[in-house]
């Protein structure tokens, strides 16, 4: 079979990973006199890698991240309380395998959203489904779902991902109905799926933004015993970045 026919068959069968590396693999095999088995292994690995990258891309797109941060980009020169061992624990995704909730707690600018989305991207790369949104967006979607009669369908959608990230919990007060919605989501996801919150409020202060004290206690009870909690203190990352930019300008 000629290389042209082989490539046409790969294209027809949508073996696009093989197709993209075929010429290079043939040239390398001819040069290095590799065996047919090694040649086939190389092509199969190229196809597997291509499909894995596509699946990861689909998961990242479905997650609706607003950033594309990586754990490798974390700036440890900033004066913040989070340690490398805590970052390692977050990166390990053991909490995700155990279905534990995660609380990233700290003031504005300390990197909570960065860490949450870095964890989400890493989870996508590891084959996990993720959905990210701010609590404000979640509340807007819940209201829209109720008004259109699709609330149960939307709640089921939130229950499905391996990891649900709700950013900026506590930015506004929740009504009793909204608090009940949150409690139901946490309950539905409590077995086998993780929910991650970023918030400025420690868990024992959530009652300040949850209008119904009974529901507030129920939410706290579902989170405080099981959650991996990371409390981040220190200077704002934005301030650190501004000083670095100013320093570069002076040195230029």
C-alpha cells in the first residue's frame, strides 16, 4: 500500500493523530531502521495522544473557565500564607477522588480564583468533568430556570460534573429559597462529587449571608466536617504584580 493510500484511509477513518504524524514517523522509521512493531507503536501512541488532547479540550471548553492558570505559574514570592505543601495537596486531586468539598478562604486578591481554576484545569487534564461559575451567575441561572420551569433540569446539570466550582460565595446575601437551592446542590453532590467554593468568609460566618439560620446550619454541617479548607492570608497578588511591573519600567 502506498503512503498516499494509507493517509487517505487514515483521513477517512478520522485517525487524525496518525495522519498528522505519518510522514514524520515514516521518515524516522526509514532513517533509524525501526521495526514494524515500533513503527506501529509510534503511530498508535500519536493517535491516543491526539484523542486525549481533544477530550481534554472539550472538557475545558465545557467548564467555562474565565482564566487558564496553571499551578506552575503560582508566584511564591508574594507574601501569602499558603504553602507549597498545601498547593501539592490541592494538585494531587486526592480530595476530588474522595468527593470532598473544598473551601478556599481569603481576602480579595490573594489568588483564590486563580487556584480554583488551576485545580479545575488540572482536573480536566486528568479526565474529570468540571463546571465553573461565580455564585452571582449561579443565582441568575437559578432564577431563570425557575421562571422557565426548568429548575429541576438545571439542578441535575449542576449535580453531574465531578467538580463544581462556585466562585465568590458571600458576595451577596441569599434568600431562604436561594439558600435552600444551595443546600440541595451540596447534598446531591455529597456522594462522590466535589464542590469547591472561593469565599472571603470563613464557614462560621456564612450565616451572615444566608438569611435562614436553619438552612445556614445545615449547609455548615455538610461542609465543615468533610471539607478541605485552605485559609489564604497576605498581600494582594495584584499589588505584587504592580510593583514588579513598576520595577521593570525603572530598570528599562
